[in-house]
C-alpha cells in the first residue's frame, strides 16, 4: 500500500482531503451581547448604510452569509478565522459593545475603516475577487470617508460637551 501511495500521490492527497472534511471549522460565537447596531449610535446616511451592508457586513457583523465553499476544509478554517478577526476589529451589529464603547474607540474605528478602504486593504482583495459586489468605486470611497470624517467631528464635539458639563 505504501508503495502505491508513493507512486500515485493523488490517492494520498485525496484521502487526506476527505479526512480533513471531518474536522469542522468552529463558527465564531456570535459577538452579540446586547449591544446595539451602528445605526443606533451614529447617523448613517442611506448610501453609506447600503455600502456597509454590501461590502462590509458579511464579515463585520453577526449577519454573515457563508458561501458553499465555507464548508470545505481547510478553506472553512481560513474563512472562520477571517470573520472572527473582522468582528473583533469592528462589528456593525454590536457597535455599542465593541467599537462604540467609548467615543475615542469609536473615532479610531471610523478613521481606521476609512484609511483601510482608501489603501485598498478593505475589503480584502481575495474577498473582492469572490464577491464583486464588495468592490467600491472611487466615489463610494470618497462618500464613505466623508461620512467617517463627519461622524468623527460629531463624536469629538459630543465628547468635549460631556467633559465641559461633568462636575469637577
């Protein structure tokens, strides 16, 4: 048997692939723990909301829709890791418990999101290849970053007013 496997590595690879399918990916535990979605914390214009839903929410929310290949190991493991990391960085479904827990963190998340989109890091190139709907036009990027700048200014003003009105 060992000689045959060495002569025909395809069989060994096929058996290994089939055995890998028995090791399931661990779906990310829902990060939702009572927090509110981003729309409850920030004013999100309709066009930005649509962009977030189309290009970001599949990984950065609790509403992930997994494609058929997400059930095939080892791809399934990579997808689950990516979704977990995405939700840790920013979870649109659970904004107030993650990014929105403080105005400083909220501002940082918004500025980072804009910078990542401008740099072409987000959505990741591999994701855009498989999901053409996640490709953003220059105008969409500009609109998104204009919104993050506006929301950041609003958060800074709110934070400074809260500091001014707090008892000393």
